[in-house]
C-alpha cells in the first residue's frame, strides 16, 4: 500500500542532470542517512530538478 510500482530512481535523474545540465544540477543534501529524512530530502531534490531542469 505504501510503495507504488512506479518508483523513481532519483540517483539516475541526478547523474543525468549533472552531465546534461551541470549548472542547474546542484542540490546539496544533508545526507543524514535516516530513512524518513532521506526520503523527504529526495522528494525535495526531485522538486529542485523539476523547477530548474524540467520546467516548462
């Protein structure tokens, strides 16, 4: 119920962004290595990519 079959691989998006859009790909994570905090921070990282790279 909590996980959907369409899971996003944030690391792949991050790596592609670094290579294709190096100026916009920077996002500094806290890297706390706590499960919930990692998930929430990954969501924020995806929002960053959406707003800087995948914008209209």
